[in-house]
C-alpha cells in the first residue's frame, strides 16, 4: 500500500472532520488500515469508522462518525438537527440520529 494509500485516507478524513469509514477506502486494504492504527495514525471511533489521531474531537466530528457508522440511510435529527439549522435554544452538544426501523437496535 504505502504512502499513496495513507495520503488518500488522510485527505478524505480531512474533508470529513477527521473521520473516515472503511467502506469509503476503495483500493486500500483492511491490513493497511490496521497498520495505520498500530502506528498511531488512525484511531478506531466506531465499527468500521476511524479518526485521524490528533484531530480535534468536535461536535461535527461526532456527528460525522455517527453518520458513517450508521450508514447512508441515517440522518442527524432532533436537537442536533436544530443546532445544524441554527435554531434558537438548541443544545450545544446534542448528537442524535434517526435510522429506518429495520436498522434499529443495530450496534454501531
């Protein structure tokens, strides 16, 4: 794999608040991702989702990790969505998602 794969991962993560899902990494082997975790470049954040080590743990990153872990059928909802839309009195740290009924109870 090497440098090119690492660059691909870090560029993608940089555009997603420091987070990346294994399913987004076409052409990058799971073995290489595991190598980057061992070397301290990546840190596992959720099932199939990694964050760049040293990237700030922001509210936006937590939302991104959640969406990546829950899949394309999920979305930010409730108080978190209110904050995204800059509505008054929305809590500053809410991280809430909605998923289809079939996905409920799935571990992320």
